C-alpha cells in the first residue's frame, strides 16, 4: 500500500505527480527502468520504487532525473521533491538531518535500543513503526525510512560503522522469522567493503538513552545527531561534535571484533 496523500482524489498530490512524471517521461523517451537507473547512477530497482511511490525521492536523485531527461532548470523533479517532503509533514529538524545524512562520506552510529533505520529490513521497520502509531501514517513513514537506505546503494556509498548492543540482536522483533531475516540482513551487509557492524557485548558500560550518530563529509565540518525520548537533536557546534566523536571511540573500544560479532549474529540467527 503506498503512502497516504493528504489531498483529496480530486487534487493530485505532489508525490503522485512525481511518480507519474517519471514513468511518463521514461516511456515517452522509450527508456527502460534499467536505462534510467544506469544514466542516473542508482540501483535498477529504485526506479520501480519511485514510480510506484514505494520510496521517497531525495534531492540529489531528483536533480539527476532532471539532468537525464534534459528538463530545463529549475527542473520538474527538483521542484516537486520538496513538495513531496512537505506532504509527509516531517519536522524541520528531521528534514535537515536526512538531507545531511544523504551527503555524508561516512556515518558512524551507536545503537543501544534498536536497529538503526539504515540497516533495517522493510519487515523489521514495519514492525517498529507500527508500535504506537496511527495506521494512516505507517506507510509514508516506512517509505521514508527505506528511502534513506539508497545512500548505501549508490556508486560511491558512505563508509558505515554501526555499534549494536547485544540486547538489540537478542530481542524478537515481531516474529522469529522477521528477526531471523533481519539478522541475516546484517550478515549480508557485513560482506560489503564499506560497512562495518560490531556488537557491544552484554555488560559493557554503555549507557545511552538513544542513538548517537556522527556524520563526516568530504568537505566541511562534521555533525552529530543524538536521539532521546524527546526526539532527535542535530549538533553542529565543533566542541560538541568532537565530544560525541570521543564518546563513539570509547564505545568502539568496548565492542567485539567484526569477526566475533559476525559469529555471534550467526549463532543468534540460527537459534531462532
């Protein structure tokens, strides 16, 4: 089921307009989904996701679509993309974080409570998002979460380091099958050269209320993002970012090696 558009049926939403424009331009130019994907340097499956509103487009891919189809500036996709985001009613702070995340050269995450959105399977994300949310908002939130993972599929993906507390791995998310598939997904990701996932063992003195993320860029200063019970905070002050980086390093020193982490993940998966 696609995300719910705010507009009535008599008024086409920006999300629908974006999806329809992509499909129409592709077909009018006798291009396959694979042709467009290759021309825009994204994975082939994403074109179908965009055309069926299963993924929310980012600004960079929108610019790529305008360039590929030679749309005069400002470009139809570049114009529609922020309107799509506006329809989803995302808090301003969340929009800012997602935009920065999409441009990062490296992403480092400490996850004390849940699998981070960048490494969740769609079934796992659905279970997590369903808890305590209104049914009408889930599909839009799910589409947004899965869209964030596009950065891991681009030709120049960021370096990703995730430190997961062992308790996260041992918790059943929805069903044993969903959890088993999520653990298998971690193992698949760990085979990629740009992704490192390590487990923080039970008993290690790591006490965080929520996720801690560090974003580094090819140019310019890095950022930190801290999550807690009241939501997320994007940190820009250099001294605070440096403090978060030190904290990350100290936690990383407590984590199991990548090889030991892989063995533990496999053991837990096979026990389900």
